[in-house]
C-alpha cells in the first residue's frame, strides 16, 4: 500500500502432503528497479519517509532461509511487485502462520482505495 498499490493479491498454499508452504503477494504498485530489488531485503532499505529501516522483507527472508526455503522478489517499475516465499512445510524451524485474517484486516483499516484478493 505504501508503494501506491490499488490491488493486492495474496495466495497461500498450505500443502503438507507435498511438504510445501508458499506465500505469494502480488501488487500493482510503483514497482522497483533491479537495483532496488537486490537491496529490498536489507533492513536499511525502505521507501518510507517516516523511518530509516524496513524490516518486513528482511524478517521474511530470515524466516524462509532458516528453514531451507527460498525468497524471490520480481518487480518492474510502473507495473508492481511479486514476492514469493517458499518453505519446507515439515521443517522444525518453520514459524507458524499466525492470524492471517487479522493481519489483513489491520493492514486495510482505513484504506478505501485498495482492492484485496
């Protein structure tokens, strides 16, 4: 939403029989250059003007890699961004999913111009 997205798509695949948990977030925000994508998981890289750190993608990368998964970020300026986090479902260090519905509701509070799927 900070990147001007008007549409955000969230896909969660919870497939223990395939030993896979994947989370895909796609938006149609301002997008990033290749250089910005390369730095996106750095805690000291953020587009926000209110603070100098951005921990979201840094923590996601840490959570994914500590259990043998992969994080992929694809983006194009003017077209949006896709973040794909793939986990081994059975890995003992995989963190629990938590309250996804509550997180989405909190993120969208007061946002009237954003469509969420």
